[in-house]
């Protein structure tokens, strides 16, 4: 004997008729999110590049006794880290 269930129940996925936003707004928000993600990736690439430059300066000036490389080391590393953080914020929306 089969269980008694009403025939009009739909157990499938939602068809989206309850959404109040029109498809144009969905496309615009997807485009905006994609643009923010691309901008975030650009900021992260700039930050990694600045940190790489900082590493090269440190590597080249490490053996020199007459020059202090503390300022470029901290300034460029901090600037690179800030660019990476801004990129993460833009890309993932924190």
C-alpha cells in the first residue's frame, strides 16, 4: 500500500518565481561583482610585486656595510601588504 501524499506537492528545486529582482538587476550585480573581483586581483598582483621589489632590495643590500636598508625593507613590505589586503577586500567583499 502506498502512502497518501497530495499530488500537488512539488519536491523539486525552486523555479525562481518568488524572486523579486528582475533578471536585469541580477546581470548587473554579477557584472559588478566580476569587476570588483578583477580589481581585487589587480591590487593583489601590485602588492605581490611591491613585496618582491622589497625582497630584491633586501637581497642586494644585505652584504653592503655602508648602507642601511631598514627603511625600504619596512616601507615597501608594509605597502605591499596593504595592497594585498585591499585586493582581498575588493575580491572577496570583506
